[in-house]
C-alpha cells in the first residue's frame, strides 16, 4: 500500500513539475507577445468602433426616455434585478442541498455552451445564465430606443451585439470549461500551443489580429487547389488572363470570360475538381478565360475604378477576341466585379462597342439604396477612417476588409476559431474554402474610395449615373441579354438588392435566379452534390417578395438552369481551341503568378 501511495505521489509531483515548466514557457511566450504588440504598425482608430457621437446620442436617447417615460425604464431595471436575484437564489438553493449541482437549466441551446458542464456545474452554469440575462437586457434596451434615426439605431444595435458577443464567458480562459479541461489534460501544453498560434497570426499580419481559419501548409496552388489545366496567355499590370484547356473535341463558338472579385482570389471557382465551376463550364463545351487580378501594393494607389475597367475589363475583352477570332464574348462578373461589369456595359454602349453578347452577374450589387448589414460600416466616420488609412498606406489593406466581413458573423468567424486556436491549442483545419477566405487582396486607394463614396454611400450608378472615363454610366444603358444570380442567405450582397438593380437595367431579355444558401456556397454549388435548390420567375416587374412568392422552385444546382440559358448565347460548335494555338505566346501554366502574390503594403 505504501509503495503504491509513493508511486502516485511521485506521479503527481512529475505532473506538477511538467505543469510548472509549461507555465514558465507560457510566461516567455507572453513576453514575446508583448514585444509584437509594442512594435505593431497599427491602423486608424476609426476603423475599430464608431465615433463618440453615436454613443452620446444613444445616451441622450436613454436619459430622455427615462425622463419622459420613467415607468418603462424602471420596468426594465426591475426585470433585470428580478431575474438576477432569482438566478442567484436558485443557485444557492441547489448548493444548499449539499450536492454540487446546478439548478434546472431551460436556456436555449447555443453552440458556445455545448460542454455539459455549462448545464451541470454550478459555477459554469451560474456564469452562463447571468451572461444570458445581461445580454437579453442590453439587447432589449437598444431595441426600445425610440428617438434615434433608424440608421443610427441599426448601427447602435450592431456594435452592442459586438460587445455582447465579445463578453461571452466562453471567450475567457477562467470561464471556459473546454479550455480549462484541455489545459489540465495536457499539463498546460494546450496553452503553449495556443499562444504560439496567436503569435503566429499576429506576426503574419504585422501585429493585427486576424484569426487564421485554415491550415495554410495543407494547400498549394496548382497542386491540390486551383488545378484545372490551362495557360496564362496575357499579362499586364492589372491582371493575368488564363485560357483553360478544353475537355471536349468541339466547343461553342462564343468564348466566355469570368471576372472574379479582386477583393479575393479567383480560385474560389476552382477549389478542387469536385466543386470547380471552371471545370464544369469547360466540360459543357465552352472556351473559358479567367481574369486573375494583381494583388496591388502602394504603387497602385492612383488606380481607380476606371483603371479596372479600361485596363482590366476592356483589355481582357480585346485579348479574348484576338485569341479566338470572335467578335462577341459572354461575360461573367462576380460580386464587385459584377458591379464593375455593369459599369463596363454602360461604357461600351455609349462607345458603340458590341463586344459583349451576354452578361451573367453572380451576387452583384448595382443599387446600394439599402445597405443592409454593411450600414454600420458605411457611415462617414468609418469611411473617413478608411480614407485616412488609404492615404497613409496607399492601399486599403486586406486585413481591414477581412476583419469587417468576419465581424458580421463574429461568433462563427472570430470568437469560435479563436477559442479553438488560442485557448485549446488546436491546429486550424485543412479546409480549402477557409484557406481561400484567408487569402485576401489589397485595394488601391483611389479605387477603394471611389467605390465606397460613389457607389456604396451615394448610390450614383442607380441614382443619376456614375461619372467615369468621361461618361455618365447608368444601369439603363445595359441592353444585352443578362442573367443574374442572387443567394437566399447572402449577407454581403442580399438577393433582394441584386434583384432591385437588375430591374433597373435596360435589357429586354432578363433572367433572375435566387439560389439557396449564401454568398459563396450558393454560387459554388455543383450539380453532383444535389444540395441547394433555386427559384425562378419570369416576371421581374414584381416586388421581390411577390417575385419569390410566385417563383417556381427547382431542386438541384442553378448551374443546370444557367447552362441551358448559355446555350442560346454560345453559338454554333467549332473545333476546340488549344491555349497557345496560332503561335500565341504562353507565359506560364495556370493558375499563374499573380494569384500567388500575398497581400502586402
């Protein structure tokens, strides 16, 4: 018995020694972390939160409400007090029974609180339930603000939700049972790995905290993602032009070109063979070209929307026509490139240029009158901060946009991944979509401000026209056959707003598809998956609600519906076109060189 006790004692001492050693490592990593934060480049403070005016107005509204309707304020406070005290009493009763158990927990299921200890352990249950009471009270207080401008109230609601999400007990080591259990199980090793992950993320972004969502070492462009065979057949200072190798003996005469958004990289449409839109298009017998945009540095600061149109869209059209010998092209624009395709089509109409035979828009906004979830980021104080940032750096750094998009879904894209990486010490998953999501690109100073001021804030394209390249560009000028795709749960380009812009385009031949899912999954939806369906309705004169109510639902991918529509735009069959034919110079293999350029100043 004594021998066994001695062995256990020795084992406990060894475990304690390892824990002590690991805690020493944690302290050393903490010092390294401090050094990084002291040397970080930083950014404009206006990009982190609204100016004090918003909070001042909210406070004034609160006190006005208290004076004019004190009963309402008292009701809120009494309710909060009552719930808090009742919660405390219930916890005390449970402990008084002499058992270490929590009171009955009837709170709604929440992924943040999946560990059973949140329900069964009195400490964690008390912390969780009090947090939920606090969160409900704060949300209700914001909801009941009555004399704020609706836009300001929406913004106040957004930032209050950020505070609520940030203060979740799951985000702190001392109140996260998963993290504490992992730390004990690994004798502190999880905390070391977590700090190493945190430091690596900070170092990768010059001291800015952007949570890495995927294991970057798991992917290599051209090897296990972006693998569709093709060649770079043209390059200028704005883009590389990829011509994909045919997979059929015959192809449609009219070539197709895709313009992806330059906020991210083109290979979202060619992640892997199973879900590659690139491969699917080529397999349908189309000669496909892809624009791969440059990832700009500060030397591009004076490149504006006009540069993307003239040296991007128009230059690409010219090269495709030269390569194929065709006079017309089917064009596709995704997200901001769809917005810019609309501008380009208006410009070509006014110039008498008929290069585009048809246009397809993927989740593209052209009418910004309803700013949706982005409204908190499109007020003057935030845009003024972006303007100061771009003047300082010559670019809008990709991390600013990454952070903005991430906080629209903060629990899923910020706090959840941060807990796994920094507190649990997990390696980010080898997930191709998340890898692409983290491979962002910068925006030139002039382009960013023209887009944010002229289109997002002032909505000039849909309201009076957007002055560019010596022309006043309008939606009504667009007269080519077009098809637009919106996504049902898209929070970046809501389908109803895409729909409203299409309604204002001048084309007589217009088709709109609303597909299930969001901004990415709704578009990258191969037929083989049999996953998301889509809606169609020929009557585009209706309000979007009426359009959807009368729409026909189709099971399966919208790609099939689009493919049938494309056949009417694609012309007769001709021999397949091989990249480099007719002595055309080949610059390199797909996916090219521009796509590998990482975001930097």
